[in-house]
C-alpha cells in the first residue's frame, strides 16, 4: 500500500484565490511527521510546512496552512491568496521513526498552476 | 553558510561508466540522505547516514554505494551506470529526530545514462 497518496496530478487556481492540495498517508507508527515541499521549475526542493502527529493545532506558515485530520489520515495543504510564483510541483512527505533514522517517504506530487 | 552543495549539476554517462556525485553540507548535520527523482515522480531514498562512518540502505540502493568519512561529505558512487539510473539526484541533510527535523536539500544533479 502507498504510504503517501496525492490524488491530484494537476490543479489550477486563479490568482488571489485559495487552493487545497490533498494528501493522505498510511502508518502504524504513533509518532510521525508530515511535511510539504515545493519544487519550482528550477528543480530545488523548498520546505514549506511541518505537522507533528502529536501537535494539537494545525500548522501555519504565512500563506500556507496544513489541514491535519488525524482520524482520516489526511494532511492537506492550503495555500491562501495564490500568487503566480506559487506555480510549482508540491510534494507531501511523511517521516516515520524507524530506529535511529528519520527517513522521508514522498508522494508523487501535485502540479499547481496559478492563472491570471 | 552555503547549506547543501552538490557537484556536478549535470552529467552524461555512457553505459558501464562509473562516477561519483559529490555532496557537502556546512550545517554540522549528522544526518545525510541521497534521493533520486524520476520524471513525474516523487523522491525515493537511495542511502542515508546518521553520522560519520555509519551508512544504511534506503528504498532503492541497487547500483549505488556511499561512504561517510566526515560529517560534511556524503558522496554517492555509481558503478557500471545503466540507463535506469537516468534521474535527478538530490542530497539532503538534517538534525536528528526530536525536532521539526526539516531536511535541507541540495540543488540536485541531473544524470543521463546513454
């Protein structure tokens, strides 16, 4: 079974609108972390936001917020007031605590296109 | 503070050739990782290291080797390159678990094997 599932290969959003990128995960580890990374066309991976499995509040970082629904095992990224520069690939990733390592498992990504 | 640097940025190899992808970080992170990203896909873990002298396999280690003689450097070696190793390779580093543990990524190396 996929550990991280991103069901939206591509999304369009108009400038200044909000958009939600979906992410569901599967783990039996009670302690885990969820990350979102942005990959613009230049190729680098940019960290956006993190949610720990024990965090009570949904994480927020500027225009990014993470809608964490633990019972549903979902960790959707919400981008408010979209900008043209938000056009990029977005990857959801999960960190499980396997021994002493801290490895990330990535989803297949969602390509977001922001239009005028 | 340069973060994570990778060399080269691009490389074309012939089938059967070998090469080493270099990765250096100046953040004194114990943890370092190598990922590959195939077209239209997410990243897959090749190898990782939790400190100098300690390495372990990730999800897709076949055809690769690593070493970690210093905290700063984590080179990835490809022996007998194959077309299936055409990919973009990312090196990353992080602090140990217990914090946000964000992984900092290098800019990537685009490798083509023909």
